[in-house]
C-alpha cells in the first residue's frame, strides 16, 4: 500500500472512532434524560444516531479492509448484505435530517400550534415513511443483482456488472439519488430558510429595542454600549451560522459522492480510485459530524452529559431538576444562546 492509501485508511479510522463514540453519547443522553425523551424531535435524533451507528459498525470496517487489502474483503453473500445496508442506512439518514428540518420549521414558524402539528404519532409516521422509502431502493438493487464490491470506492455498494443493463441501472441510480439526496436537500433549504427569515425578524425587533434603550441611557459607559452592539452583531450572525452548518455539512459530505456516482454513469468516464475513496470517506464523515451538529453541542445535551459524569463520579453538582430544557428548543434563535 502506498502513502496515499495509508493516509486514507487513517482518515477512515479517525472517522470511525469519532462516529462510534459521538453517536453512542447521543443514544446515552436519550436513554438517561426524561426531558429529551419527551421531545418529539428526539424520535428523529434517535433514528439518525441509530442509523449512523449501524453504518459505523457494519460498513466502515469493511471499507477499511477494502482499502488495506485493495480487494474484496468479504464473501459474495456478506458483501451483498453490507451493500444493501449501506444503501438503506444512507438514504434513511438523509430523510431523517429532512424530518428534523421539518420539525424545526414547525417549531419556529408555528410555535403556538407546534404541539398539535407535530405529535409523537406524526413523528412515527414520518419515520415509518423514511424506513419504507429507504428499503425500496436496496430491495430493487438486490433483486437486479446491482449490489457488489466496487473497487473504485473499496466498498460493497451499488455496482453495475453487466453492460446490457446500463440503461436500467442509470434510471434507477438517478431516481434513487433524486428521491433521497435531492429531495432531502430541497426540504432542508426550504425549511431552514423559513426558519432563518423568522430568526432575522426577531433579531431585528430586539435590535430596535436595544437601540432605543441605548439612546435613552445617555450616561451609559462606552464600553457597555460597545458590548451591547457586539452582542447585537453576534445575535444576527448566530442563526445564519447554524443554518449554514445544517445545510453546508449535508452538501459537503454527501454532494461529492452523489455527483461522482452520477458522473460514472457516463460510459466513457473513469473515476479515479483515490477520489472515489475520498468521496466515500466524506459520506462517512457525516455520521461523525451529525451528533455534534444536531445534539451534543446543545446546552441541554451538555448538561445531561455532565450529570452522567457526575453520577459516575458520585458527585451532585447539577441536580436533575436544575435546568429547564425549554431554553434549548429551537423556537427562538435570538432570545436564547445555545452555545
């Protein structure tokens, strides 16, 4: 194995370890905290973390073996099962992120009717559709024997072996990525841009009140006034930053791989081996980043983890009733800081 292969293998090991630990922490917080379990969004987060965890445990190690051995590391039946799971889990995670964006959109844009519009039953229905949708395509690919080891990506995934089926496989691939990646991306952009619009409205209203207060307080110290203005600026940027992370991480992690899979449908195009591995590692990196993007960096999850550590160490610095989880909801990006 050359140096590039070693570096790619080390990158995948790092992604695997981070993804395993972070997703386990999210599931641990869900089991430990009653407040998190009461939230409807917890259904989507658990499904997302569960799928990411399965992808980490069942798919990443075999891709790592494929990189190390530069050949198929598994038998035919096992490889088909792993490829089936990869197609299912990747699609399911995309749709779970879309469901999370819908939940945030309803919570922010329709806060007064959120409890009636998004109930546990509605969340289960959305996840049921996600599972059904995600199962359809790998079942079809398995039926047509389009799941096999693909040396370009060093993994068991969708792969065309017979040129006579290229047209059918091309249609399948385009429909699959359109109804998973593109559909999820459209939902993410629509919902989060609506959330951003509401957040900017609230920030503008707070800015007006702040400026009026500063005008009235003529004797206020310049340093205090400057801190208020700096907080104003951070408040305006906070919502934009969060929305950019939600959408940007989705595009950066999944986009290169999806585009590569579509380009390779052209008969005369050959995908570079190292680029194929890099694009595959990028998709895996989404499983490692999701827990931080959606859960672990939120104040509520931090406090739950602190409580768990304190209980393990037999300390009681943060009583279980000492915080209010409502401060960490996404209903108002501007009134509460959730760093």
